[in-house]
C-alpha cells in the first residue's frame, strides 16, 4: 500500500508540474529543441549546390565562380606573378586569394596577431572531376555521314556509365584579340547537349555485351553531315585549329565564345552530363547530381571559409586559415596545378615572408605546428552490396562527415588526427563517421599523403560520403553538404585551441 501511495503522490506532483507549464506565459523559456530550422538550413546548401554545379560544369568554371564569390566577400586577388609583400602588409581585412592556371585556387585569412610559429589551419580539396577531354586534334573520319568527336578519358571515364547520356561541352578557349593579344574565355553549352555515345542494342548479341574499346567504340556522335553544310570560308581557314577539329564544332565554340573562328587559337574542352541535379527520395533524403567527386568538398570548404570570415575580427585574430582547391587529383596530382605542384606551400611561404621580412621564418617549424584537412568524398554504405563494407565502417547519409582511414597509408589520417577531429566535432555537436576498406579490396587515394609528405604537417583525410563514386551521376544525403560546411567552418574558427590540447604529439 505504501508503494502505491508513493506512486499516486508522484503522479499528482507530475500533473501539477504539467499544469504549471501550461499556465506559463508564451514568452517563458521552454527547453525544447527545434531541429526543423536547422535541417532546412542544412538542406538549403544542397539546393544551392544544384545550381552551382549545373552552371559550372568544368574546373575552369568552378574556380572562376569561387573567385567571384570571394571577391564579393571582400577577398582581394593576388597574382602569383607579382610581389605580395606590400598588399599583405597594408591590407586592413587580410583576406586574399590567388589562382594558378585557372584551375587551382588558394584563399586565406591571416590575423593581425598571427605568429608564424603558430602554423596554419588549412583545408585542401580537389576541384577536378572525371570527364572526357577533347583531343588536341579531335577530327575523325565521318562514318556513313555521322560526325564523330575525338575525345580522351580523364580518369576512369568513357565506360558504360557514360553511354547514352546527354553530353554538353565546355571549358577554356584561347583566342586572338588584335588589341590585347591572346585572351581567354570560358564556354558552356548547358543546357544544350552536343554529343551522345550510343550503346548497341542487345538484339545484336555478343558485340553489345562488351567490354568496349574506348578508342573506337566509345566515340561521341555530334552530328550528321549532309551535302548542304556550308564549306569553310577563307577567313575560317586562318585559324590554327582549322583541320584539327570539324568546322561545325569550331563554329559552335566560336559562337559560344562570341568570337570568329579565325580568332580561335587553342581549346581545353570537356564533355559533361548536362542533366541538372535534383533532391530525391520519398522524404527528400538524397541529392542526385553529376560531378560530386570532389565538387562536394570543394564547395563546402569555400562556403565555410566565406561564411566564417564574416564573423572574424582580423585585428585580434591569432590564426592563419586557408582553403586550397587543387586540380588533377583524379589523374595523380603531379602537375603545377595539382596537389604536388605546391601552391599551398607557396602561399604560406609568401605570406610569412611578407609579414616577417626581418625575422627569418622556418617553414618546417611552421608546418610542424599546422594541421591540414584533406577533404575528399568517401564511400557511403550501399545497401545492395552490404558484404563489401566492414561493420562500423559504413557511412550513412545525413549523419556527418566521414574520416577516411587506411592501414597502408593510402590515407594520411593518423591516431592524433582522428582524435583531433573527434574533439572538434564534440565541441560543435557534430557526429563523425568512419570508413576503411576491407582487407580483400583495394583502397583509392587522394591528396592527403602528398600534402603531408611535402609539408610535414599533420594531415587528416575526411570527406562527405557519397554513393556511386566515379559514376557520371552520383548520390549523397540532402543534408550532407550542410553538415560539411558546419564542420569545416568549426575547424577554420577553432582549430588552434583544439589542436593545442594535443601538445607535442
């Protein structure tokens, strides 16, 4: 009976408390979480990303787009061909960016109380994506009147995943201007597809099965030539590209660039899927889009830098933060615009020299006190192939950024780097996931080990998880880009005090 009375009394008190809560005024504080606005904000990044990747299909477009965003946010452009010392010393905002080759970008903010011995907190990602590139001479013999385009695979492309897709063309055009010499323009055929790699119908039997020869059987069809085609004019024949590419392609590219065919000097063009990205799934859990690898982390890191820079007090800021986007990761990074080309190291060196002209800077000491995030997409769990994943190493959508781990150091993440990210995430209320390949599978690679080896800085490989990596069209969670921005922004703002907790480890 005593127990029953105690239970009844407890229930009465509970009801009284509930009545008291109901009687409170509307402005009384109530400890209730309201995740809806946060989720809407996170999802908004995916909607913005869809427009971004649709309008900027090539690496040239990506870097050009980010350059404009940075300029709008108050970042000042620094040319690699000029001395930076005066601009950096005299700047009141200390926000800058530089571009190499139109495909490699480095943006940074350096506090006025930064000391070089405190190192740099940087995020590196790669802006290139798998594509098919126009050959230096793309002209091919017509086959029964069909106009074909000579292209070469960039990374693992021109496979079956590229067949029967609506392919546009875009990239960089060099042209001659009588008043200003050789100039450059970006062209983009979106939403117009100019090419298709047609499959062979299964009715033809074995030839339709594959494997297919990438040189002879993965050739884009761009037109059907009739006798009515206008022959090249004498003026068009003046272009050094005449005879290397079909005249119809040259005319089309010239029209996109707003120049005459005779002005064309050189082309660096990609083929790409023109289909726009979309939010999908019954409850809109997913983002379906082309070129996720690694535009996802490139976008999230630059947006994090721009958004985070609005809250910085440069006058009292004691850190040096950087985001660098590299080219050519998909083909090994060994180029002047790739991760092995050294733009990040060059930027850090030049900034240090500008601010400490009379105090010798030891770059090895600087980088030893630094930490770099190598941000590249990694593998989300695929429910149709559950057996290829290890338990506790199978990232899910809309959960959080994933640490990339590998026992053979194909990834640069070490135990201290793992603990650093876990601590950073804990302080920000973020969740971290983990991915490591099974022993019977081969691991991919990314820029992390190269950057770590070149600089001596601790480097952590992590990224936004995705399904169908290296497909022409892939999938990520509709909140995953926002979660990436959130973690990257937290890193750029708080990396130094968190890293200091690890002392000399």
